[in-house]
C-alpha cells in the first residue's frame, strides 16, 4: 500500500502506537491524510508525506509540473505513445509547448515515475500510488481534471476502435495482449464516459470492446458496462453505435445462457440496423438472433433469419460473420443428428477462419468439430480436434475454451478406459468454478463425476452429481438434469441400490434420447446398468420402478429408500445367484475373454460388446494381469482350462 517508500514506512510505523496494523491498513486508502506526525526535529519536508511530495513537486519546472499532473489520470501503467496522444488532445486546446519526451525523462530521473519493461512488450511507465494521489490533488487544484480525463477517455476510445478489426484477424493475440495490459485504463475511461453522460462515446467504446470481453472471458463485466451504456438517455436519434452495442450485449447474454435477456437485445439491434441501412451489422445481428431461435426450438422463426444472414454475409464478402454463422449451423445440424452435414458446414467455417487468421474462430470451430467427431463415436479424432482447440485457447488466454477443452480431454479419455488424463477434467472444473458460469460448471461436474465413478470413489462422485443436478435445475436445463441423474444411477448400481437406480434410469429416459444423445460407450453403460438392475430386481419390480420413475421429480428420486424386503426376494426366486469367476475376473472381463478365445479381434470384440477398442485393450490388460499371462494364446488356453468357453 505504501509502495516501499522509506518515509512513508517510517511515518506509518509512528502511527502503530495509536492504531493496530489492521486499522492502520484500512486508513491507508488515503495515505496523505494519515501519514503525518514525523519528528519535529526533522526538516518540515520529512514530517509528513504530503510535505515531502510537495517539496519534490516544487523543484520541478512549470512544464514538468504540468506533465506530472496530467500523468495522474492514467491507471496502472501507460506507454509513452499514450502520454503523447493525450497531450496532443489537450494541447490542441491549450497550445502548450510542453515536450513530452524530455518531460518524462526528467520525471524518471527525479524518481517521480518508474519504467517497467514487460517481456516482449513496449516499455511502460508507472506512478506509485502515494505519488499519484498527491498529483491528482494538484490536478484538481489547477482546475485541469475534466480536460485531462476527457482527453484520456478520447484516447482510449480511439485505441479500442483501432483494436476492434484486429481482434478478428491475424494480429488477434497481439491486440488482446495490448488491451489486457491496459485494462485499468480502459475501465477508468469507460467509467468517466458513463459518469459524464457521454452516451455516444460510451456506446462506441462498448461496441468496439465487447469482442475483447468475450475472448478474454469477461462476460459478466462486459454485460455490466453494456447495460450501463445502453441505459443512458441518448441526445440524438439511435445510432449505429447503439445497434452494435445491442448486438454485443445480446451475444454476451447468449454465452451466459441468459435466453430471456438475449432476444429483446438482438431484436432491437436487428430493427435498428434495418432502419439505418447497415447491412454488415444486420448480418451479424440476424445470425445471432437466428442461432438463439434455433436453440429455443423455434425453427420456423430461425430459418428466415439465418438464411438472410448467410445471404448478406456471402454478398458482402463478410468472411468472419459467415464463418461464425456456418459453425453455428453446424452445431444445429449436430443437434438434429445430421453429423455429415454438420461436418461439411464446420469444415467450411474452419477454412474461412484459417483464411482470416482468427485463432479464436479457429479454436471454437475445432470445439464444434470435436463434438461432431464424438457423436460419430470417433473418439480418437475428437481428442485430436480437442487438442488443437486447447492449444489455441491457451495461446489466446481464453479461459472458457481452456476449461471446456480440459474437461473434454479427461472425459473422452475416461470413455476409452484411460484414467491417466482424469486430472484434466478436474482442472477444467476448477477453472469453470473460478469463472462462475453455472451452465458450464454443470457440464464439467458431470465429466469429473463420471471419471470419479470409474475410479471407484462413489461418495465423491455422488457429491459431484448432486451438485451438478442442483445447478442444472437452477438454470432449468432438462438435458443436463438427465445426465446427472444418469451419473447418480450408475453410482446407485455400484452401491447395490437397485430400486433407486431403476427409478433414476427411467427419469433419464424422460430427459435424454438414449439412442441419439448418447455416444456408443455411454449407451453401453446405460444398457449394462439397466440390465444389471433388471436382473437384481426381477422383471415385475423393475417395471414398477420404471413406471413410477417417469413422473417423479429429482428431489423425490434422491429420497427413495430401497424396497429390499419385497424386491430382493423376488430376485432370488426368479434369478440364480450371480456367478463367481476365477482369479477375480469380472463378468465383463469374462465376456471379453470368451470372445478372445474364439479368435475375435479387438475391433470385433468392441463392436460386439458396444464398447471402444481402447476399452477392450484396458480389459485385456486387466485380464492378463489377473490370470498371469502375456499373450492371447496363453489367455485362450486359460479360458479353455477354466471352462469359460
């Protein structure tokens, strides 16, 4: 808080006699008021921090004093270029002859400024907090606050508008870095514009910066700024800046799955773009609105919006808008169970994104291709696409994409029977928790819950699925409710709670299409669980549970007690005890071993048992270890000797 200034530390130490450390810390938000009372035997300039700073300030030449005051408007750090440009904006009104370069050099020599050199970046100047506070007092006393803050705000409006096109091209990462390092100045400039009712400039600022907020994951912050700017009264008729800000606000709300907020924002943007004749912006707004309507299931309303957006984008040669739209259309085709069409659309989107050099667009398209490959049960290809997405997301610093790709990595590996990547899913969940996006946290909780179930930690897995279920109910995502109930059903089966599991599996069927929504491996898990429960309960009890489970709310399912006294007896009458296999082999391992002994290949075994070849390999590794053999021929002999074939 005191920037390590020796005098400030000495004066603070003197205050410890009166104020305990925590109380002193709370008061140091205004250090010039609290850091007084130096020894009276000292020179006046050493008795208070303000006196010391005033003494240094008074030694400056008038033009150096003026520059010093101006620099206090910057927050966190700035470049020499920024100082020069802000100075030009002021000097055009004041006709000052101040030499910025010489003035900055002098202030550096006098230790009123510091210079830092971030790796690979242009050197930046900073001013210590205590010095800046004194400088701002001088700025106010000289009546220069408004003109300086206005120039500061105008400079950063120009900067974000210069940055905007580069955020969708080959220099994306460089501009993201530049804006990121100037975050505090951007916030200060935008806050000043809104506070001083500079509505049009605030709208222009937000319209130019919303894509940065999206790429860096500042979704909530971006929405707050946009809401503040859009909520201000306009002094003129609605402008293009307002239309663009509305579209940005709608997109950020869409990413946060706030469907109720998205539609009115995008509809107003579309209407305004039409009235202004702004075709390029209209294409963007139409595409975003069309995608929303698709997600809401209103395909009749979505179709003309998407068709018009695509036509406009192709006519205008708007590659970015077209690539974005084609990727979204690919996602929709995927939801409609048309993976071939989805892949065609996504590949065209990828080609356009690569031509633009927009790494974010490329990364999100790889994310879409990941989902397409997964639905086609090509997990190897899904993992390859996902890895490319993760690499680009890390370069971009896009935490959402990083988290999604990490949880995919852990989940897909687990589906293949490889738990060595399980930590990736947990890492993805940790990042999602930091970001606080409930829809994505729910998805990540399911992935980690599944991995945890495979590891045999049923208590932890149950807790993860319970949390995910609660979040999914909160955001009213029925499909995700289904996935977490499925996870809890698998836990219930593993715990031998078959009555509860039967009800849950029935509830899953009411929320997920088992054949369409599940991958082959997931479907096989479901079918095995269902058959196991049916066997344990008996047909009559199983059907009874299925019928009642269809109409039960999740809260009711979670409080179900086992009906052991009735249903276990029925199972004992109708079914023989489960067989016990030699050397600790499981029923699934015996199935694999039997097929191997009959000469089946790994791929044939996988197809027969509806599992992945990787899972077959995992089972064989376990079998070989348990029966202490190393070859297929030795395993075949074992199967024959033990009469398993």
